[in-house]
């Protein structure tokens, strides 16, 4: 249970941090963290901010459409820019530093946008809980001197959800999301074809009524993760036939259901210890 007074202090601190940076670009992905940050920046800075969405084959169309819809609902100034991380061989080869190359491309594009349009600073939605995970993208943010207001205010993921709920934001309980490339096993090249198969498969899972899931790409095999509370519905002969038909039609020869259920970052379990250390953000 979040202590109310402490949460209010953190929220006030967040407003102070944002207020000190008029002319702010928020790197906006549509996830809970960046959405709450963009909303708060709009509340505090009014027109002196913009939410910029990076569009590429690694962003699912449903996520893009929902992010744009939320921005319209709250009159948040928004722009979509293209990023080209798949053209970078260091990204496409998909080693443990893939996220670094992704964020490096993102922040290069946002820096060009900042200079062209006269904004003062760039911020992104990293939070206090992210410090304990394998997130090489944070090193790219540090390299580019990108602001981290949620982290600076000491806000955790749960606290951000609580503040979003209190503000009446419909995304407060939105399932965790990540780019489509995170579904491809390390060492397997990230290609538009692989990303397309993942996206179509996850769209099908969504149409079947599942809420929290991942389709993990292991070449000829797809490993489907579904939230544990939803697993009983997935573990029926009828659903097995449905899932097999869907994913074989997408080119997978073997269709598996992970009995551990959904867990964020499960691909990281395959990384060696030295890779995990290399991807830690540097303070």
C-alpha cells in the first residue's frame, strides 16, 4: 500500500522538476510511464511541451493508435517522427546491447528535432523500479543527457499507476508493453518479417480476449507467454488448436505455451552474466 503523504510529496516534486524545464520534449511511447509523464508535462507546462512518438517497424500499430488517441483525448501536443534502428547492423544483429542502439537512434532523432524546433530539453519515462533491471537503453539516455523526471522524483511503477488512477487516466492499469523487437531471442536477427509475424500473432491473442501476453520468436518456434491468471483459459484443447492454427499460418513450425506464464524480460534469462553487467546503466 502506497503511503498517501509520501506519494503526494513525490508528485509535487515531479511538478517542480517539470516546471524547471519549459520547452520540454517527452519521448512518448504510449506505455503507462511515458503517458503519465506527457500528461503531467501538459498539465504543468501547457503549450511549452510536446510529446514525440518514434515510429518504426518495432512499434505495434495498436500501440501507436492508442497513444495518439490518448493524446487527442487530453489535447497533448503530439508529433510522430520516424526512426530507422533496423538499418543499423549493430541493432539488427540483436545482441545484449540492442536496446542501447535503439535508444541511441531515438535520442539522436529527438535531439535533431529539439534543435530544429527550438525546444530546451528531452525527457523520457524511466522510473525508480527500472534501476534494478537489465536496461542498456538507460546508458544511451545518459550519453545524450536526457532528463528522467519520474526517476528524479523517486516514483516507482506502482506509484505512477496510482497517480494515473487518481488523475482519472484510462491507462493507469494498461498492461506492460515493450517494442516488438524485445520478443526476438538474442542472437537472431531482427527483421521486418519477424516483427510482422510477432505483431500479427499478438493482435490475434488480443482478439481472443487475452490481456497480458508475449509472442516470443525463437525461429521456427514461437513461445507464447500469457499472464498466470489467464493461463487456465489458454490450457484447453480448443485453445491449443486455435493458437496452433494462428501461429502456423504466420510461418512458425512449432507452437508452444510457456507454463511459467508472462514475465517481463524473460529473454534476459538467456544472457550471460557479463552481458547483464555490460547493460547496466552507469551512474
